[in-house]
């Protein structure tokens, strides 16, 4: 249901504005949304040919063709399966030796050059991060290189062969950049996200929980699966 609702929202926005600029996430939660968008492309001709896309983040130290990079993730699950024009795809570069500050400036400029993001889709980490904006990130932050929190590194470990292979840094779109998107769609799934989504929706706005910045945005849709929407035991009456 979460995946279908999210895909339906993207589909409606794309049909209303074929030149839609999308901000796209990676991770486990959006996989079903990408599958549904691919299905709509294949069965009813959902057209991405005029759309532009910007991804939220990329690991530092992984080449674009590294199988664990977000470049590879996006090609595997979405870009190679729909008709997004190659020149309309942008993902932060994280290849070994890249000048992270220069790449961050380039990325911000590229987003600004197309007039900003129309619909940005984001997940939430169990520590409250959005993109790779870890706890303590300024709400005014822009695209930049960040050091990943130990919690985030530990969660990423299952995707890599060894601890040494897990990247320790990433380039991420900043919270200030995220809040400039015209519309935001947040997706969360699984019981491990129940506590943090409750804090996102009902807790105080604080840089110690970056996702609460979304409370400051005028047009945010939150889609949760049943497990993520379930109250924590301490919240039950």
C-alpha cells in the first residue's frame, strides 16, 4: 500500500507537469515505489522523458560503477528500466579523489539552475536523519560532505562485505536545500521506524532530530506502513 500510494503521487505529479523535477532517495523503503513506477511505465506508458532527477546523496569513496554506490542502485532499480533522459539525471559524485567541496557547490548550482525541486521524496533513518543529515545538522545546511554517524555506519554494514568496506562519509543534500522543495513526500516502513516517526510528527522541532525540520515545510505528505504507524508500547493506552 505504501509503495502504491507513493507511486500514485509521483504519477499524478508527473502527468500534471511532464517536466517535473524529482528529488529521489535510496534505501530499502523506496524499492517498492520504484517497482510500481516501472510497472506503470511498462503497462500504461508513464512517461519520464521530460522529467529531471536529483538524488539526495552518495557515499564518498565509491566510484559510480561500484555495485554498492547509489549510482548503481538507481540504475539497477529505476533509471535503466524507465525512459528518463540520461542528461536529466544527476547524482552527487563520490568517486575516490573527488573534491567534495567543489562537487557540493556544483550540485547546489545544478538544482538552482532548473528552478529547484518540485517533488522531493525522502526516507528517515532510525536516528532521525534525512538524506545523510545526521543529528546536529543545521536546518540551514546545504549540499556538503558529512561524516556518517556510528549508528548509520552500523546500519549500512549489512550491505558491505566487511566493516572496513563501509564508507565513513557521504555527500548529501542539506536540510536547507530539502526545505526549498515545493512538495515533500516522506516514506517510512517497519517497526524500527515507529518511534522515530512518532517523534517526527509529534515531537518538538530540534536539530537533534533532523527530520523534525519537515514540520517547518508547508506541503509535506507522510506515508507509513502499518508497522511504522504502530504506537510504541509506552504510547498505548
